[in-house]
C-alpha cells in the first residue's frame, strides 16, 4: 500500500496482470493464515478475518481459494509460522520508506530488503528512523452505490468514524487505528459493502524528487519491494508524479 489514496492502489491491483495478481493472492493468503491462527476460522467471530475476506474479494480472489486458505490455516496442514517484521529506511533523495513484512525466515527477508535499498540508491536504517514522520490511521473502503451524502455522514459518525471522502466508486472512511474492526462492523450492520478495512501509515510531509535518476531508482525500489512475497505493505512519503497529477 502506498500513495495518497488507498482506492487508487486497490484499483491498480485489480487491473494488474496475472503475475502481479498471483503476488497479491500470496500476500493476502499469508494475512488470512495469521488471523485465522490468532482468532479462529469463523469470520462472524473474527472481525479481522471478515475484513481480510472483504479485501480478498475486492482484489478478485475467488471464494474457493479463500475458503481453502482458511481451512488449511485452521487445521494441522499448515505448519507455516509467519512473524511480523517492520523495516525503515531512506530511498533515493531522502524519501522515507516503511516496509511491513510477514515472514517465515527473518534472515532471508532482512537480506532481501537490505539488498533492494542498497541496489536502488537508498539505505536501510534502524527502527524509528523514519516512522516519526508517519501517523497510523484506520482506513475503510466502502462500495459507493449512490448513497445520499447526508445519510452517509450520519452513519459514518454514528459508527465511530472520524471522516469520509467520496472518491469514484468508493467511499474512503477514516477512523482511529484501534477502532477499524468496530467501525467496519458497524457499517456492515448498516448495510454498507466493505471492500477493505485496515490500519495504514500516513506521512505528515511529502518529498518531491526532480532528478531523473532518483525518480527511476525510487520506482524500481518500490517495485522490487512490492514484488517480494514476504512484503505485505510499503509506505512512503514520495510525492510521485502520478500522485501529483491526481491532487
């Protein structure tokens, strides 16, 4: 996940080629495996699992595939124990980058992430070196079915949200990061279609690159990170050219 708009990122993934779709499936599958082992296989009693199922469906992952992952994680067949790891560093031109991973081999993942930073003109830093430039917020994407804006505002605030923004065919709702499951659950009960619900890191300031080499290297760094199966989310404060056009 990266950039100003979570919806822009999801839309890009939905339109991705088959190779990238396979990566998305692998990443969401790992998340589902972890939350099933933590909270059980029933989405009615596991809000995080319910939100991940919605996220999987919004990325066009078939129901059969989702069910297979849940059953495997709930049984004795899945021996994978994934550990959450977070890496921080600077990309070309001082762009702040946070990389969240789920891995069954910390040494492999750390080596891969360090290699990408070194190869593309950045440097991996210590924990906390860039996270102070970001704040955590909850983001929930709802299907926009022509809902009345006044009714939407009333429902969002009743559910405990801080704000909302109508964007194309979705509504982006923000809330405190610890309230994501409660707010998304309340909105579901009100009849809204939840596409995804999770916490993300949002930068307080952005960095603009003008050097052509730095622009190219930053793009390659992000592509390499996002293509790695162990990497779940990439957050950065790069004001990328396509994002500047959207603003």
